[in-house]
C-alpha cells in the first residue's frame, strides 16, 4: 500500500505513459479502507439516481453514525452539500446540471469533467449514455460508457488532460484539474485548445478510459473485486 506521494516531473514522453498517469492519480488522493470504499461507492450509486443524498440515509444504510460519515467526507474533501445538508456532489459526480450529462438506469446525473464520465459508470455498475460538447467547436459528443469499455457514436474523440500539483488537486480538484479536462471532436480541435492552455495535453478517449480503469482498480479494490 502506498503511504507517500511521488513527485512527478511530466515530460512529453510521459503524457501517454498510462501507468505513470494512473499512478499519479492513485497517489494524489487519500487511500480508503474497506468501509470507506463502500461509503464512497454508495454515494456514487445514490447520486447517479439524480436526487440529493441525505447523511441520514447513508447512516442507516451503512450502519455508521452521521458523525463518522461527516468526518470521512471532510477528510476526503471535494464534497458539495445543499442548503439542507444533503450531498449533491462528490468526487466527479453531481446532480446539478453541467455540460457532461450521464444517463444511467434511466436517471440523469452530471460529471465534473470529461474524464469523470469514463470511470464513474464502473463505480455505479451501470452503462452510461454520455452527452457532452467539444470545448472548441461546440459539436455534440455522444458516448456509451460501460464498466468494460466505450462505444462511441463518433470516432476521433480526444480528451484534454493535466497533471496539477498534488497539493493543488487535494485542495480543490475542480479548479486545479476538472476545469482543464474536456472532450474534443477531433485531434485538431484538441490541439488548438491545449496550445493555449499551458501544461495540458491530449489523450484519446480509449487511453483516458484505461487510466480511469487503472485508478478504480486500486482505489476501490475491495468493492470492485
């Protein structure tokens, strides 16, 4: 088990080293024990239903106190609450409308960034109809993402990626990472965008899916095995 953070000096050759990219995101977030993995996965599954999630429901379902659950959520960060204290966003998924729409089991939820749509379906154990837009051309992007793979309605889809400083990603993953991770309808459209955004680079949607799959396999090893 990793108990330290690695220092990554990203080079052009490393941008398509999927193991290196996977390890970065595995190391960048707190490790979860078995009970924490169950809690996190339950939150994903419930938010995928498109409704606010109460801490009381989690407490009763998982037989943990509300205080214990709150403590874990504070430790993880990247959790958003409604005015009434219900969870409405968590580590990549939200019920608030955003550009990246996911329809799973007939319910609608949204992702914080393009990459989230590729690894969340496995955590929910559902197929997702993903609808988004190209950040350069505004063309509609449509994908069917399953726990096993991706079935694009169009080819040549790319995703912009970024490796932010680990402290920055832990402090605010949305501003340090998610705001830079978009779909593009062609490599040319993606290159035009990455050329204007320092530190970003392109992955194919297949490569981004593999990175997400690798991260899930380690972060949620106890609940996905």
